[in-house]
């Protein structure tokens, strides 16, 4: 019986070491790196629309297709690395994103993500 009681703290220690929480700030930084080019492009689109510059808009739209594909690939790689996430993980990641990369967080929030 004493052996079992002595093993309980060891079990909890091993269990707590085995399950690490994700580094939400690092995840936010990676997502920021993926999405910042799209945020910058969005600003250029707004500027071109304000100036009514159709030539610049055409060039931007071509660039947007390429950047969108890169952003999707980048975010999918982050998702694959994380594996299955719960609602708490998503909330924590969103908090970290707002802290690390507010511009990206704002656009994603406006888009409904």
C-alpha cells in the first residue's frame, strides 16, 4: 500500500510532463508571418480603389492569387503541425494573435475567423 501511495506523485509528475500546452505566441508569430503579405496587399487594394487606379488593381489582383495560394499552404502547414485543436486552444491562439500581430487579427476577425 505504501508503494502505491509513493507512486501516485510520480504518476502525476510524469503525466504533467507528457502533455505540453502549445506555445500560442509562437503559433501566432507563424500565422502572422503567413498572413502579413496578404494584409499589406489588402492595404494596396484599398489605396488603388481610392485612387481609381485600374492598372494597379489588375497587377494587384494577379499578385493576390499567388499570395493567397502561399498563405493557404502556410496556414495548412501550421494546422498540420498543431494537429487536433479544441475550442480553448483556438481562444488562446486568438488572444496571442491579437497581442503579437494585431493587424492580422483584425482582418481575420472582420472576415469571421
